[in-house]
């Protein structure tokens, strides 16, 4: 979720790039990300060194490149603002960009790996200076701040009409922040997002820890993220570096196919994994298929999370609401597993529209911990508003259940007394088992049912297109299976 003024500024940056000769959308996304990274790196370094004078600046000493050298201090964003147009272009092209690519001395690091093939493509000195000034103005005048690199990617994907394809849309910042506050990361945690995108969950977890942990603490959490999109991984590596996150492992990986490498490796997982369709059986690790007898990606990712958590490890994960009440064998098996073999703490139903304008699917948040089953009841909460309108504009509104949700979750004793007509309540495990492990809020609520407004024609068309894509995918898989069967039959 980006604030309206930031959206307007990003539209202006997009216009500058397009009119300045950089019309390839993916090039525009990457070049803007590099410039934003330069700005955030300077700001983060200054803040860190001011807060802790013993900290070593990344701009300390001399930077050597191709037999020449320059004081690294001259490569700060704040110094670039002072340069004339031609000198700015030469300095960024010949010095700043090589400096950024060499920023992590470890050639095996995720940052070095994904920056290795980065190319500076801004075509003219005039365009570069206009972009630098526009970006600096964006940072110095906007009240809303956050994961700016991710916000740029989110907005440009939306402009391209690409967001939401294969589940590739970002989780709103305020929803991520809420999930982080619900699970309370600690410096001792090894934190993972198995479908990390631009690294928003990891960045927010680090921000939470900075506010909760004494600066003198010698403990550092380790942040891990995986994705199958190399552009996203490059953004994630830059994003974490720009936010001062040095202890991280960002890697190209299909999490569903490589479950064994991460078995029991994490104490905290934060995720909004893809839930757009099915995964081919050959691309799913056998350990996950043993836990989840289906092919739905949202269920397989739940199996992967359980596989990756260490005993006692905890998770906050977004799922489509179909996971809560789906009647297939795989749906029932995964819910039974969560309730009987692990500790399901909470089911938070979110309103439709949280992910608009990319998708209108209804979603929920599951909070659970691994291998800690007990007889404690499960907390249910129905979120009706998140502080933004639930249409495609997602404009700020006064109604916001998130502060109330956080207060109630932190006081379980009071929740045990709430009636079923309330917005939240506790449900005994015995009752959940009696309802076939159904986790839908309305199954246990005594609230008067409210009829949701019918979807618009455009939403219906979008949903039909998504269903058609799923049907086409399933038909193609069926055709492949039939062809393989015929081949084996003729071979015999």
C-alpha cells in the first residue's frame, strides 16, 4: 500500500524515464531501484554512524576501480546532489555504480551475486540529474515512508498491468507490520520468508527489532529469503542492504522443490506465499507431498513452512479463505495437522479488498507454532476494516480494526470471556474437531450474517480470467499425462 502522494511522485518519475528515452518497463524498474538504493544507503549509513560513533561507515576510506581511486565519501548521495549535470553523470557511471556492485566484499553473498549483472542504463546526463533531484525531493517532502524500493516495484508493476500474475503482488505494508507485531521477533530468531519478493517481511521484522532491542545487544537475527524471480531477488538484496540488514541469506530457490535444505532451520517464518493455482507433482519435494496430499500451492506452502520450522518455531502466514473451509482431502488434512499435531494460535479473517487493485480474493492470517500441541482454544477475529477503503482506490479511512486486533490478541484472558456475537472469541479444540476442522469465522460466530455487495463487472471478468488460466493449466497437465500413458502403452 503506497500513500497517494508517493503514488503521484512515482508517476512523475515514470514519466521522466519514459520521456527521457528509457521506455523499457523492466529497465525503468531496475534503474529507479538503483537510484533509490543509493539514496537509502546514504541515509541509513548516516543514521547508523550517528547513533553509534564506533560504527564503520560504508563510505569510509578509498574506493579503487580499474587502477584508479577516489575517496568513498565523495560517492554519497548527498555529495552527488552538489555536482553539475555532466560531472554527476560521469561520477555515477564510472564510480558510484561500480562502488555499489562491490559493496559487499564477499563474492558469494546474495548481494554480490544479484548485483553482478546489474547495468547502468540511464541514457543522458540531463535525465539522470532530473531523476536524482526528483527522488531527493520525494524523500525530503513526503510524510509517508517505508519500504520504498518495494513500493516502486509494486507501483510500476501495477502500471504495467503485471501485478497479481502468478501471485506476484506485494503485501500491504500495514498488514506486514501487524503480522510482525503479532509474532514478536527476537534477536535470537532465524527468520525466513520462503517467497520473499522484494523482502518486505524481512525489512519490517528488522525495523521491529531495532525499536525493541537495545543498541548494545550482541545478538543478531539472521534473515533468509527465497524466490524464483531474479529481479525480485536483486531488489530484495538491495532492500535489505539499504535498511542496514547485513546478516541475511537471499537466494534463488523454488521453496516447494527444495524442502530438505531448510528442514527445521527457522524459528520464525513470515509469509504471503503464492496461491494462484497448482504445482506439478514432479516439482514438489516428496516430504511435502507426504504432509499435503494435494497440488494447491497455498497448501503445499503450509506444508513447507511446517517442514522448515524448528520445534517450537512460530509462523504468521496469509492464506486464501478457501484453506479455512475447503472440503478436499488435502484441505482437511492440512487443517487437521495444524490443529492436532501443532499449536494453532489464531485465525484472523481479513476483508475482501485488502489486496486490491491486484486481486479481490478473501484472505486470512494463520498464526501457529510447530510441535507444541496443547488443549488451548483457538482465537478467531474478524477484521472488517484495515484503515483503507476496500475498493480499487484503497484511500485512507478512519475505520481501522488493527489496533483493536493487536490489543485483544495480547490479552487472551479477556478474550476467553467474549460471547460468540463479538468480533473476536475463543473456540475450544473439541468444537473445531466436531466441525471437521473447519476454521471459518462464521462457523462459530453468532453474529447476524451480513450480505456482502456483489462484485463489479470488472471483478467478475478478472475472476473468470483467473479461473480460465487455472483450467487451461490443468488441461495441459492432463494432456501431458495422457500422452505419457499412451507412450508407455505403445512401448509395451
